[in-house]
C-alpha cells in the first residue's frame, strides 16, 4: 500500500534542465520515480525525513527557477537539494503536497547521518547512470556512423 502514486513532472537540479514526466510512488519515507508505472526499478528515490530536519513542501518554485508551462508547480526542499515538481491540475498539486506533508510531519526514526548517506548514494547512482547512458549513446552514434559509411 502506497501513500500516493501518479504522474508528475520533475526537473533536474540545474536551471537549464527540462521537466520530464515521471510516475511517482510515495511510501512511508521514500518518494520513488520511474519512467512508467510498471517498471521494475525506479530511476531515482528521494528519502523523506521530517520537518524538524529541514524537509518542507511549498507551492510554486523558487525565484529564478523554471516553471513548467501550464503546470501546477510545487517544491520539495530537503537538506541536500531542492526538488521542483509540477502536477496536471490544482487539485492534483494539492493532493501531492498534502501527501508529502503527511509524511514529513511524522517524526522520522532514521538518524540524520543515515538520511544524508542515502541521499548521497542516490545522487551518485543517478550521475553514474547518466554517465553510463551517455557512453552507450555515444557508442551507438559511432556504430551508426560506421554503418552509414
């Protein structure tokens, strides 16, 4: 049983990153995102501590950050990163914000250092996956160029 699941758009940590539609699953202390609902493994995970540790959900995006056109945006602030999301409607945004707040307003039993290490590992895995995917794409491009020649 999950607290909430459904499609949202999220953007990467850089201002130049575009929004991508992802399937999100919120459970007891983790927000996972996947390309599609039935995938076996998530593309990424966000551990959710509690509000006393600096976890906050806000409507809209911080000044200077990109907002999804025709999107109903909200921000999840964690001690390690600010995450930007957009929903397809006002009601859907409110539903996600309420679900996230219900998790972070509960006292977390995980030690703060364990949370930080989980976040660091999630980021390392995310960058390693992007690097690997980039290498594979470059290999495919070279292979295609050789076939065309």
